[in-house]
């Protein structure tokens, strides 16, 4: 979001949040369209990707990653670098 605000200095933080929320909604809609469309990909493969996005979106929204400058980066670091054991 910081990069977006630097590229659009006339916008306020709330405008950037609204922009990203609309982008998330649009892309989720496109993904669902792709899931429902006939293709050579198996339904299991498409379902896996759809569920992955839905779970990521759930975690992201649950942590309010759009407004927190540190929470999402901490979550990503935990997921990528923290030992499971």
C-alpha cells in the first residue's frame, strides 16, 4: 500500500484501502469465473487453487492486512521462516 500511495500522492490512505478491496473483489470474481469455465484442467486442480485463494483471503481479512503496516509482514515471515516443529 505504501508503494501505491507513493505512486498516487494525492490519494489518502482510505482511498488506497478502497482501491485494494475493489481489486480483491474483482480478482476473486475472475477466479470463480475461471473455476466454472470448461477447460482442460481437472476440477481438483481448479478447486485447489480456488480454495488456496479463499484461505489466503480469509487470513488476510482476519488480520486486517489492508490497514496494518506490520501485521501482514509478520504473518508472512512466520509462514515462510518459522519452523513447524
